[in-house]
C-alpha cells in the first residue's frame, strides 16, 4: 500500500542515491592539492549534514504521534529505541 510515508522515504532514498552517485564526479574535479581521501570525507560529511536533520525531525514527529495515538503503538513497534542492547 502506497502511503505518504512511503513516498517520502522513496524521495529521501532517491535523493541520497543521487548525491552518492555524483560523489565520484565531484571527487575527480577536486583541486590537485587536496588529498583524495580528505575530499571524499568532506563530501560524505556534507551529505550527512543534509540528511541527519531531516531524519531527526521525522523521528521526532513519529515519536510524538506514537505518544499521542495509542493505535499507532501496534503499527510502529520501534524507532530504534534500545538498539544498543541488541
């Protein structure tokens, strides 16, 4: 079943794949003075800066919906709470 969350997840996934896909092009166009591994690390950090806040905002929204709506308790069993225990 296609829902709003499914489409949003699909768009985030496609966006991250596009950014990862153009990473080799960006790395090859770097100045020769910059180390290739340092430049690759910088591009990954920029991508994390873009997507980490989006993920945290979405997690907060789902968690607040879970706390206010008891019917969602069965639908959403985990938001990676307790992941370090496994």
